[in-house]
């Protein structure tokens, strides 16, 4: 019986190199698995990845659902925000959904905006003071100080 490693355990680079060497020397899949004390599917995956020059991928990187907004989508979202600084999350979501095959939720767009460092700000309507206004304002304040 073959002792199989934990499913959560990834093979080290040394173990992968040993599998590749054993298989390249002519060892069968089952012999290599028995020698390395791992599953035959792990041997097949490591050897095929090496043969195709893709490199061995960790199972942990492939966990979960793919991202709804990839890097290209993030750049598009950033351009939309820069073109209209006063746009709300709802309008940005509608604009993103116009050209996306996968419909995005408001929460996804909002979370992505936070991740790329774009935080919401509230516009404050404040009077525009010129230097003349400041001088008059200061004179008024001094005159009515008491």
C-alpha cells in the first residue's frame, strides 16, 4: 500500500525534482509514487507541468471562485473614476456592467475601489475666498470681536 501525503501538503521543490528525475530515468508512475510516498496523480501533475514548462502550480492559488474584476477591469474602473470624480458607486457599477459579460454587484465595485485606494469623499460647498475677501473678513472679525 502507498502512503499518501496530506492533501493540504504541497510537494517541496526537492521532491518535485526527484519525481522529475525518477520519471525521466524511465520509472513508471506507480513506481515513482511508491518511491516518493505520494499519490500517482501528484506524480503525473508534477511531470506534466515540467514537461510543458508551465512550472508546478500550488493548489492554494487555485482555490475559490475567480475574481469578478481582474487587473484589466481595475484599470478600467480607475479610468471611469478619473473621468467623472463625482460618480457614485451605482453609476460606476452600471458603466462597468455595460461592457462586462459577467454582471457585477454594487458591493463588488465598492470593494474593488477600496482595494485600489480610491475612497469616497464628500464635497463641501465653501465660499471661495480671494485675498481681498480674506482682508475684509479679517477686518470685520477684528471690528466685531467684542
